[in-house]
C-alpha cells in the first residue's frame, strides 16, 4: 500500500521532471534554430493564414458578445446607482482592451488553432511522419514547431486588436439601442480616457500568450504516443494546459506591466 | 560499411534488442528476418539515428552518430541514407510528387524547377505513373509503400534501409521491387539493409540473411546456407512452420509472447 503510494508519487514526479526537461529541450532547440536564421518562410505563411482564418470568425463573435454583455451589466448598475447610464464606453473599452480582449482571444485561439496543431502534429508523430522529416534531412523543430510559433506571434496580436474593436462595437450597439446613450457620448467616453499605455498593456500580453500556447500545443503534439487514442489525449491536454497557462500568465504579465508603469 | 556492436535498446523496462552484432559490407544487401515485434524496425532506427542505442554502438563509414552533436555533422551522416518506413509515413498534407522530392531540398542542391520531373522518373522506377498530384489518402496501401520507396531513393543515397518493402504488394509487384533493389545494388553500388518476412524476396535479393530472435542475431549467412540451416529456430522460420521451438502463444498471456506479438508486422 505505502510502497504503491511511493511508487505512484515517484513516477508522477519523474513524469513531471521528464516532461519539463523535454519541454525545455524544445524551447532551447527552437532558439538555436532561430539563431541559425533557417526559417521555413512558406510554412510560416501557410500557418499564419490557417490560424488567422480558422480563428477570426469565432474570435470576433465571442468578443462582440462580451462587449454587449459588459454594456448591459454596466448600464444596469449605473442606472441603479445614478439613475442614468454613465461611462459605459469607458468601462467597456478598458475592460476589453486591457484584459478581456487579450485573454479571451488567446483562449479561443487555443481551443481552435491550438487543438488543431496538437492533433495534426500528434497524428504526424504516431504515423512516423515526424521521423520521416528527420530521415529526409530536416528537423521537426525547424519544419513544424518554428513556423507555428512564429505564426502565433504574428497572428494573435492582430486577432486581439480585431477582437478589441469588435467588443467595443458590440458594447456600442447595446448602449445605443437599449440604454439610449447618444453615439458621440459613447465614443467620447472612450477617446477622452484611453491612453496609448492602456492599449500597450493589453497588446504586449498577447505575445506572452502566443508564446505559451504555441509551445504547449506543439510540445503536446510532437510528444504524442499511442495511436489515435494518444492523439485525442494529447489534444485535450494541450488545450487545457494552454488555457490554464493563459490565465496564470495573465496575472504575472499584469504584475510586471504594472511594475513597469504600462497600465 | 555499417557496423553494429552489442546494440541494446530498451523501451521502459522492456529490452527489445539484447546485444545485436551485425556488419554490412560495402555493396552488400543484408536481409534481416524475424518474427513480428522482435525489434527489426527498432534496429533500423538505431542505424539511421532515429533511436539511440542504450548500450553498444553503430558506426557507418567509421562515424558514430552518438558522438555527434553539431547539426551539420548529423546532417552529413543522415545524407548517406534513404529510409523506407514500414507504413510508408508519407506526409498527408502534401501531394505525391511533393512527398517524393521533399528530401531533395535538404539533402541535395537540386534546382527546384526540376523536382516534378525527378518525381516522375522515380515514380516510374517503382511502377507508378500519373499519380503525381494525388494526396496519400487517395492511394492504396501498396501504392503508398511504393511512393515511400520512391521518396527513399530520390536523393540517391549510398545506404538504403528498407522496412518490409514488399509487404502488402501483389506477387508481381513484389518482384518488380525486388528487381529494383537488385538494380540499385548492382548499378549504383548501394549498400542496403532489408527487413522482410517474404522469404522468396529475401532469397532473391540478399547477399546475406540474418535472423533476429529475442533481441539477438541467431544466425547470419548467405541465402543458401540459411535455406539449409540446422538451427531449429531458423529452420522453423524460413520454412514457415507452426510447430517448432518458436512458440507463438495465442491463449496464455505471457509477457514474452506479448512482446513478440505486440505490434503486428
Ligand atoms: N517507441 C516505442 N516505444 C515503446 N515501445 C516500442 C517503441 N517502438 C517499438 N516498441 C516495441 O518494441 C518492439 C519491437 O518493435 P519493432 O522494432 O517495430 O518490431 P518489428 O520487428 O516487428 O519491426 C515491439 O514490441 C514494440 O511494441
Ligand atoms: Mg517492423
């Protein structure tokens, strides 16, 4: 009984350290390949288009509704306390641009494109296509991982800006139609208060999220084992771990940005 | 020359190769035979460097990949090889001709505008035509195998490792592939290791046959000697007899039998 427990603890710890070691190896190998400047331009472009197109509709939609619900809640609260809807544009835009836009976009893209990456690389691993890359003179990190990481770094900030606009427009519709806020009041609430550093606060975070989501999904994909079942397992794990990493890193990124005064 | 000395390979606590010693001379075709799951594919992967042996070493022209850590030197080692995967391992996001010429970009300095016609030539060698623009999902198992073979020979390597090149092909096509392997050996002086279950093909192409059993080489001899081998294991295998010292347990679960039958093929 106790030995079984010890074995279990030991094996779990070993598994964690082994995983961490492999993950570090992946990151290091990526940096080495980037240092050699051997970037697969065409693959990177293909991934940028694929991730962007895959994720755009659902990113815009979720963000639009987030803006709407923020305006609705804020409108109600403001009505309740002040008898009129005040600063709806300010609240919606700050919440979206600094926090919800980057986080929600990262989570949606992890669920959409991240899952696709883990499943694709996982399938390539279990059907020996990853090994075939090696025998044909290239390297899985160079050919598969780097294009995807770079594509994430290129696409996620762009998608986040799109999401920011979509959310603010969603908020505008609710404010204008349900709260009867005059259009110029809504827009002035935003323009008069939003400063470049507020935008940078949200924008810079997206690079942190892009890095963690893309590495986790690539890592889970190329270390897949055990046939179709294994692909399912690693895809689920990739999505869950990416989402958790976004929420955890969001706190730390915010703390760092605040310390730097970008807030 | 490929030299394997005391190669041991473990997966977790299962030891698959228990000290394999094999030498393949320049220009020779060595056939490796042995039951499914006895570690034939594992051995090929140790040779090309996809797997690192836990003990022992493999050297090719005196180079040991275990001692290399610079990418350029590993590349130089790998450039010598063509590898046919057991399940072909074609890239399913690419067309057939892109698959065949994939390695040329990395292994050679061929002008990319010639890729398509090279692919056509290599596919003709394996008896395929007019399928350049197909995706692997549209091909039958035997066709995939042959596209994989075309891909393995496209960069004109000096060593070719074939993992079951004729499994899943009809008898006539098997013989076409046998002739191709013989041609490559005679005309281009290619040195090969061929893993196979197909004794007819082994007798035809091999300059030497080695039988792998329980992680060791039981016997390694020219085809005629293997045919008349007095080793009971070798005799049972080459004659394909169900009765003999090699027990294929079907009912009782036994770790060793499970290891032998773990992966079919
Ligand atoms: N990557 C791996 N991880 C764990 N076990 C493996 C791996 N590759 C092969 N094996 C096991 O090693 C044994 C030998 O496999 P293989 O070399 O493919 O046999 P075969 O002689 O049929 O080609 C099998 O039992 C298989 O389950
Ligand atoms: Mg095999």
